[in-house]
C-alpha cells in the first residue's frame, strides 16, 4: 500500500487495519505527535494541493449535543488533536 510505505520512515503513525481484519482503506489516516504538528502538516499539505483534513470533531462538541450527557473522553480528545485524514484519490482537489 502506497501510504503505508510512504509513512514507514516518517515521524507519523499510519493507522493500519487491525489484526485479523481486512480494510478496504477507503479512509486513510495518520496520527501525529501533537496538535501543533498536525496543524503544520495540514497547512503544508493543503498549500501544496493535497486535500488533507483533520479528523471529525467529537459529537459531544456539536451544538445539537452540547447539553447531552458525556463522560470523560480523554483518549478521544487526544486522538482528535492528532489525526489527519488523507485523500483517497490521486485527484485530491
């Protein structure tokens, strides 16, 4: 897989399919070390015409669910600050 190979020697973690699973790799993502690195990566790739996007915001942060019950989401919030979704096509724009 091209993304997996490309990111193998980079300071990012490519999200692979779990053991005993088979992914169609429709959505490819990487995890960066922190939000600053994520934001810099997004800025540079988009400037170069590569349509990368941050992972979706957590549902409890949307207006419709702002008053809904929510437990501590420490791990989800950690990931939200670090995950970048990569284009699924070479025609990214």
